[in-house]
C-alpha cells in the first residue's frame, strides 16, 4: 500500500513538474529575465550585499557560482526500489544537497564534486540520502521529505565523510545551546567546522508576518547558508532576499544523471549551475522551514551567536528561537538524546505534510 501511495504521489508530482519545465522553457525565451528587480532595496546573497541597480551582473555571477542540484533521471537504481529518477519526490533532498554543498565549498573551495554524484558510493548522493531516510526516518524511497527530515539525514550521513570532518547540528525545540555546539565541535583543542540547521514552524498554515523581517535578516549574516523550505511537496533552496521576496534555486527541473570525472564536459558542468534564480514572496511560503548556517571556526560561531542575539532575540516580542549558553535545567541530556533517537516527535506526520515536526511559534 505504501509503495502504491508513493508511486501515485510521484506521478502526480511529475505532472506538475512537466508544467514547471514548460514554464522554464517559456521564460528562457524572454528577452530579459525577471530574476532581480530594479529596486533601491539591498540584495543579500548568503551574507553578501549588492546594489541591484549597479551590480546586476555581479549578483547573477554570484548566483551562477552556487551549486544547483535538480531532479535527475537515469541514475543507478536506489537500493531495491528500482527507482532511477527523483522527479516528483526528491526536491527537498536536492535542497539538502545544496546546503551541504555550499558548506563544503566554503571548506574545500569546491574541489570534490563527486561528493554529490548520483552514485550510491558518493557520501551525499540522492541514493545515500534516500536510503538513510528509509532506515532512520521511516521515509520510504520515493516519499517526500520535509526540511527537518533532510537535516536529520544529513546529520546522520556526515560521520561517513571523514575527509571533511564536518559536524552537523540540528537544533531541537527552537533552542540554540551554545555550550552544546562548542562541545560538539571542539575536541582535543581542535575545531571541526559546523553546519547548523535551525528547523522552525512559524505558523499553522501560513507564515506569521511578524517573523518576515527576522528571516530576511538571516541572509545578511556572513555565516548564512540560506533557508530550505517552500511549500508541501515543492521544496526550494533560498539563498538571498530582495525587498519582500526570497531569491531561490529551484530543483524542479529534470536533467540527465551525470558521471562526474576529470573529463566532465562543459555541458555537464553547466547543469550544476543556475543561470537565473527565481523569486518567491516570503509570506507565500509554508511555515515549516530550516534556517542554515556554516561556522568554519570557533570565532565564526561566536560572531554568529552575537548576531543572532542582537538582531533576532533582543527586543523581539516573538523571537524565531531561543539562544542560551547552556541547556535549560528542565531539558536534560537524557531527554535530548531520547528526542533524537526515538524520532517519534519527528515522524508522526502524513505523507503529504510539510514536516509537522516542530514546535509551532505564534
């Protein structure tokens, strides 16, 4: 029954994606793309500030330099499922790949593309993410992920990436405990880079407008890795903002799977970069999302915590989350461990839901 539901969901989503592909084709024929508006509002792309009227080429160059992971077809089957495409179900998994990709680019200057190849042996391939979701999050291969689920899966995959030695932390219960982060990353006086996910639910069925400005501020921080979210069954990776719109890389374009080698063609390489981003009004998004940050050093983490405290917590009647030096007394280590290991809190959702695994704010 689950397989039937998953296959039906994939078919329906694939139909919507065909319409989206047609839309993209139509848009590509236009003389001038409407990716960045002519505005006096600043444009923020993962911590970099631009002037849309004077720096349009630089903005587009920045966007094009980001990793863009989309649906693929024709890759090696995932496990025993026989599935050779993630079209219709893999959008949030691709968004997760884009987040971890940006983190690794910051660490390694983009030297190891094979980490994301659609091959079962690559650490963060669609295969590894889907299979880890099946084994640890009760997500059948071909079933849609929400933002918290993909964050949890990336956390579980990261220990296998010994080359990067990246620590991944998924904040629970809208609480960021600085002491936990430092104990995670600082071992034997050596700091391991940190990828931080802050899963949030900012309303019941739509985003509470009170949080809009705080979300936009996150893109101005140097440690920003963007936001993963979107709408149920239609995930996107948001890398910046302008005015009241978020700038996003959309994975809903199906491309042929690529074998990444040193002889990789220019055409294959281009398929991992988006020439023009799209925009979405922030209040049109589903309230379930995960805000992402990367801290290469302990100093980066200290600066980020100060920015979060000064800009998103102090003087806010309804802050996005709570920051504390140490864990509150009523949230013990055993309780935290039980929350992470049991996954009961995270997985009691319908297949078509948008990851109702969060404490709802406002």
